[in-house]
């Protein structure tokens, strides 16, 4: 069993954003990755974190306990997505599903794995969730610094 923790966020919505994941293998070893985007939303970064984590895992046959503090991701992939697909990627009020390209990619990925979705409350003291949040905030700071430096160069 592999434990995966993910987080995403943005400073402003939209604004500079970051994503992060932490993988804890059965032997106790940890791998973490993070990145960001200049102009994005919190929901996009939450999805990006999960997608990047599953892409990183490749084709493991282990059960994945995927921990997210995003109910948008957890409910979206376990409940809402089935209706979206059935309705041609439309919401119940017949509007196009937001972040559809990310949802499609996530759906494609989860079909390759045995994922157990675990929602955890953000900022509740879980050390792995807190670590991911710290990586997200660091990614956002890095983007803001780059943006500030490029404005100074003008």
C-alpha cells in the first residue's frame, strides 16, 4: 500500500499557484515533488497535484491511499464525474464542466490504479498534508519572486 498526499493552491484566484505531492512507500521512504504556474486557480492546482502524483507512480499494482484536503477533487472524482461523463461533460445546469481537460486526464489515470480516496481536513496538523502545503507555498513564493524580478528588469 502506498500513501500519497497532495495539495494545491493559488495566491489570488486566479493568481500564481503551486502544487505538491508526497509519496510514502511501504518501506517508509518518501518522495516529494512540487511545481507551479504563473496564472491559475486553486482548483486547477489541486487537480494538478493529484495528476502529477499518479503520473509519477507509473503503473504500480499497489493500492494507493490518496489523501487530499480538496473536497472538489475527492467528490469530483468519486461522485460527480460519472454524471459529467454521462451528460457529455456538462454540469447539472447544462454548463461545460470547468477544468475539463484536467478531469479527463485524472479519469484516465485513475482507471490504471486501485485508488482509495481519503479526504483530510487541511491545516489540521497532519504532518504530510502540512509538508505538501509548505511545498505549495514555496512554489508560489518562487513564482512571485520571478514575477517581481521580471518587472524590475523592465
